[in-house]
C-alpha cells in the first residue's frame, strides 16, 4: 500500500509517499480501506515534534478516516468485511489502508457519506464534549469560539447553535467569519483588526458565558477578560503553538472556571459522559442535523500540499486526503 510518511521532524513539506507492506489485522483488529482521511492541526504539530506527546519517526500521520473494512482479525464478531466505518487514532490515517481495534471504529448508517464521516469524528466529538460536559452550555447563553473557522471551531459554532446558544465567532479574516455566520454565528469578531475583549463586551453587554479555545496563544487572555462573572473557559488545544500563561488574579476577580480535557482522558475518566455525548452526537449526524464543512480535498500524492495549507492557517472547516 501507499502511505504518506514523516521520516524526520520539521516542516510538513518533508512528508513523502512511500510503498509499505499491506498491514494484517491481529486479534480484535480490523483492516480498513481508507476512502478519505481528514487533517487536524495536531498532525502539523506532531510532525514538527511540538505536540504534547512525542511520536518516534518514521511514522504515518493522520488521526481520522472513513472507509470500508477489507479484513477482520480473530475474535472480531461485531464487524464484517464490507462494513462502512469511521475511525480515529493518533496516527496512521494518511494511507490507503489502516489497522484499527474493532472498538476504535464506528459502523455508519447507509445514508452517511464516507467523505463527511471522515471529517466528522475528531472535531465534532471534541466540540461536543467541550460544550456539553465541560461548559454545560444552556440555551440563550453567549458562547465565544476562538479559531472559529477551523475544524474544531466550526463544529463548536454549529453545535452551540444547535444547543440554542448565541455564538460569537472569532477568526482572522472576513472570509472565515462570513462562513461562520452561514453556519449559525450571530456575531463575529476579527481579532486581527478588532479588540477582542471590547467587541465581546459590546456584543453581549455583560461578557461571554462560555469560551471555547482550541487556539491558545495571545488571544486566550483577551477572551478570558471578555467573560461574564462566573463564565466557563474550556481549553481545547493550542493550534497557535504557544501555550498561554494566564494571570490567576483574573480567575479570582471574575469568578471564572477554567477547565480542559483530552479525548483519551475524558473517555477513560468520564466514560458515562462520553457515551452520552457520543450517542447524542451520532443521532444529530445520522439525521443530517449537523454536517462538516469540507473546503478542500487532495490525493495522497499531494498530501504534503494539504498539510501545508493547514500549517499556513488557510483552512476553513476540514481538509481531506483521499487515497
């Protein structure tokens, strides 16, 4: 099979397509022929060895995908060859085939398009958990989403709107903000040309009830200052590459709650909440109430180009690689 490989840490332009032996599923595993795989910003950070977790080279990047099962290992009874599935893992998705634990893939309804499924799992599950289990968003509340045009941000805009919240989308260009408005945001802030704290206070009157921050960097503190008394600030990631240092006196003065999570930790420590969130999310997805925005698609041979688009922060919604 062909796979996009990272053989050394550095810029995403280092990624190359190589031929590898076809993997064989072991006990409790399935082999999936990848129809499409979606990019996430951690893919870029891992390749530069700047992520929270270190990955040894060489490896195949890519953390979410959808496709058709072509082989099953011993003891797999819940899935069969020919099943359409989506899955997520830390590595391995940017290839023609990927091995997964049977428990790591989800069987898809017949009406769900594989391309949409590939772009769905990571961003929407992250946003759903952030909004539902950590921010505990209520209808009518003001939700400020940073990096709102990215995969996680766009999902947060859509899901918070579905939950009845009033969304303020913050992003770095009028083009990105226009798309956020189309997806449900009732107000927008360009944090390159506007003062984030001032504009949020002007829009809301009292400040944001919730902040969803998948970006980090210099706008995290401004967003925290823009919260209302008792606001909830959910740390989702650091796509900016800079982990912000928050003055704790702001927490004291504003009565704000700062929280965060990783997908692995949440699933392990809050299994019941994870199951509830995922069930609700899949019902919305299968019924067509939510759908990822796919802005670009590349063949595997142009995988480095796709990753560069992500690294340059030009992505709106999700970018796919289709082997």
